[in-house]
């Protein structure tokens, strides 16, 4: 049963090698898909912790998934896989140690909060003793015979009780406000740090690192479940000439102007990022190649039809700029590098064909 084709051969029956090869190839593709899916699961389970260099670890897993689908020798693939499993085990141990350390820190914070609660409880006990003392005095008042004296004493005690309640509310409110402000400040600082780590300082859009991470995640998910995603690579035409002729401040203004035009043409789910220098990219989830090319041409026309007034010039000189765009679409089993490479080749074709135009990967021969 282990070698049915040998049994046929011994019986004199011819072996259908084409069928056997087809079955073998189908098995290889299935195991490759399983391997990529498992690596993607590991990437999803890895926490986004900067101290553990999680981004680098996830990128390494994505690269391993790509290499498993290459035509490397079995020995080479085996070596890559062994290195990958070693890296996964090491990261898992570091992540476990990190979580354990954070747990210890949180226990320390809980101790501090517990002590704060004890202090608060002490304040409450003092408050309760005050109320009990006043209730005792009220009880003594009932023993008085003079109604007028009773009334005056009760009014006095009620006023004191009200004042005690107001003071307690004021102290509690002040403590709550202080804690709320501290939490708001910490939350704001955390969001600010996270945002700054993902944003380009000049234009305010996503930086290369954040873009690479999102594209790698999309490509990894696409290996498991196919989805439609298009990419536009955008490059400002003759940008070096603008910097040389008008200075880098004007060059920075041009970059900001291009980003503004791109924002006007993007949807909420689109991902706009600065890829490097004068080059930008837009990820278009759910967009076909045809729709991406249409979007690219709209951006080209919008930028080319605008004139920008140059500040600080003796005359009211204006500047016109154009961009060239290359488009590609994510294919089944595609990698992030392959998607970028096809868009980059289309961009190069747009540049070499006269600039101020959009070409797709289908236009590249």
C-alpha cells in the first residue's frame, strides 16, 4: 500500500507518471499553503512590542514564507526552515519573559493602588465615625425637654452633617479629577508616541516602516485568503530640479502639496504613505487594476492642472509640477516585494514615456 505504483509496474501495468507528478505537485502546493498559513498564525500571535523587535521578527517570518515557495534546493529550504523554527522559539521565550516581567510590574502598580484604596478607606472610616458621632448627639437631643432647644440643636447638627458631606464630596471629586487627568495624560502620551513612530515628520502621512508592515500583513493574509488590493507608486517628476532651482524649503512645500492632492483622491480605507524621498504610495483595498489606473490618472490630472505660488520671490512666480504613477494589483500567493516590483516597473515606464502619466503592470512588456 505504501508504493502502489510499484505494484502496478511489477504486474506489467504502465505507470502514469504525468498523473503521479500532478498529484505530487498538488500535494506540494497544499503543504506550502499550510506552512504559510501556520507562519501567518505565528505572526498574528506575536505581540507588537518594540522592545522585542517584533516588526523585524514578523518581517523575517514573511520572508521565510516567501522562500518556502521558491525553487531553492531541499537542503537550502531545510536550513532556512530550521533557522526559522529556532528564531520562532527564541522569540516565544523572549515574549514569555517580557510578559512575565510586565506582570510583575503590574503587580507593583496594583500594590500602589491597593495602598491608595486603604488610604481612601481610612478617610471613609473617619467620615463614618463623624456621622456616627453626630447621630449620637442627635439621640441625646431627643432627651431635651425644651422643644425650642431641641429644634435649634437639630438644625445645628443637620448643618454640620451637610457640611461634612460636602467636604467629603469635594475631597473625593478632587481625587477623581486628579486621577482622571493623569490617565488622560498617559493615554495621550502613549497615542502620541505610537503615532509619531508611524508618521513621516514632514508630511504627516504614514512612513515607510508603517507602510511596509501593512503591506506585508496584506500579502501574508492574501496567501491564505485571496483579496483584491491595488498599489499606486507615485514619483514627483523632476523633483531634483525643483530643489536645485528653488531650494529645499520649496521642495518641502511641493511634497506637502502632492500629499494634499493625493488625500483628496483617497478613501477612508486607502493607505497613503511616503515611500522615500519624492516617492509616495497608495494601497487601495478592494480596488481592481483598472480602478487603480483610473485613480492614478485622476491624481496626475489634479496635480498637473494646479499652479503653485512661490513665496519669497521678487515676482509672483508660479510653479507647476507633475507626477508619474505605476500601478499593480495583488495576485494569489503574491509577496509584498513582487507587488512593489511590478508597480515600480510600471512607474519607470511612465517616466521613460514622457512623465505625467499612469501605467499599469500590464503595460510593461
